[in-house]
C-alpha cells in the first residue's frame, strides 16, 4: 500500500500489463514475450528519525554493448589525435635523416673508384736520337722505336730500346715494335678478347699472352738474323707493351725503361686527383750490368707481365730508359707530374708528335741528361 501511494504511476503500469494479458487470453492470441516484472526494481528506503528522505533508486534494464551508441569525438580530441600523429611522423623523419647522414658519412670514407670506361682514348708516340749519338762520325742512328694506337675496340702502346752494344739494334727495335703491334691487332679477338670481359683474367691466360709475345719477338730477331746474315745478338732490344681493352689492361715488360699508369682517384677531401705509378720491376740494362733484352738467351724470370681492371685508368705510358731518366726516379717510386700534363694535353687532343719532339730536345729536359735516345708511347682518355 505504501508503494502504491508513493508511486501510483508504477501501479498503473502493472495494472495495464495484466489487463493486456487478459484480453489476449480471451481472444486466443498468442501472448507476447514474457516481461519480467522484476526488471524494474524499486528500492525502498528505511527512513530513520531525523533522516532526510532520498528518492528511490530505479534500475532500468542495461543495454548490450552492441546497442550502445558512442558519442562523436569532440573537435578538441580529434585535434589532439592529429597532433600525436604529427609528432610520431616527425620522430620517424628524424630517425630516417640520421640514418641517411650516417650512410653518407660512411661513403665519404669508402670512396668508390671512378668509372671512366665510356671515355674515348687518344694516342701519340715519338722516338728521337740522343745527342751523344750525334757526336761520332758517322753519327749513330736512333736505336729506340715506339708506336701507339687508339682504336675503337682496344688501344696499344709499344716501345723498344736497341742494345747499345748491338751494331744493328736499331733495325731490331723497329721490327719488333711493328711486328708486335701487328700480332696484337691480328689476334686480338681470338687471343685478347677477354680484356673486354668483366670476369678477371686468370694468371694462366696472362702467362700465355706473355709467352706469345716473347716467342713472337724472338722469332722476329731470328728472321732478321737470317735476312741480314748476322747473329741474333746484333739485333737485341728491350720490349715494353700495354694492351688496353674495354674492361681490363694487359702489360708486358722485358728490360729497362718504364711502364707507368695514371689513374683518377679521390683524395681525403673527396676531390678527384690523378695518381701515377709504375708497373713491373725497374731494370737498368747494360748500365747496371743487368743485360736483359729480347734474345735467344732470354729466361722466363726476366719477363714481367700482369693485368688489371682499368675502370679508373686515365693514361698509360711506355718509355725507354732515356725518357724515364727525366720522368722517374732511379728506384721507380717517384714519377714526375709532368707526365700527367702530357696526358691532359693528349686527352684534350692538344698533344702532337711534334710537341714530344720539342720536349725531348728542350733545354730543361736536356739539363743533366746523359744524351741517350728517348722514346715514349702514350694513350690517354
């Protein structure tokens, strides 16, 4: 009774529900799903004296998680979420920039070689008689010979210095230079084509090339001996050869003189600069009692040869000991920068044979020179 008096509306709700159930039963209508009256609970407060009356707590049925509607996020919350994403992106960007800087720093310390294989080669050569050979009557001929060629597929440099004690060594050096060039030109595709491949040429093949050149040079002197009815020793000469393919270079050396290569490297400041270095041992020939020439007594230990990749090769020189006297120290460890100036002029197509002739007879070059014949063959790109 007390509940009905305090909350008449709830009593009316219960009456209405019971009334609807009776009507449905009288008309044979299936009843609606049962409604649990206990779902609506009313808690009565046991009031004590002097206590304020509090409204009863009504517990309505709880909605499921699926039926819960989330209130839209406020603009302030969206802005905060965007700011957090921007902060995360900024941190990620900073990490990536740091990684890039570290990689660039490592590249500066590990400088890769410069690739120059697409550059065009230029070639020049000269051989002049030394002034001391002009004093005798009659004067002696130039015993040096040189040749250089820059072709589309390969380039070649060849020099030879006739032995001073051999009476017709001038003929021997001329024939050997022309004969070796003709051999390489004829056999390049069948014998030297591996210089155009990126796979490093193995030692056995390089040794075979050296043997081919040695036998052919000796054969030329044998033919001269038969032709002129002289001993082979009368035609003796040194022989220096360089064959530059598209990818690799082969070099060959018998006797004194020098083969020098110029490469383009990067220094500690990451700036390109030309560097000069010698190939093979420095022989002193007759003047040091080390008589090494192309002859019938030549031994394999006196033949130097090798190969290398020419990605950063910019110039290659072959010269007799008369020219090397001014361009290189006696031990071969120091090379005159003048050679790089010659190479620069050649790659700019500004160096002619006439210029080399003038150089060998110039006062600065002749100062302190022994008056020996001078020859040089060079290619540059």
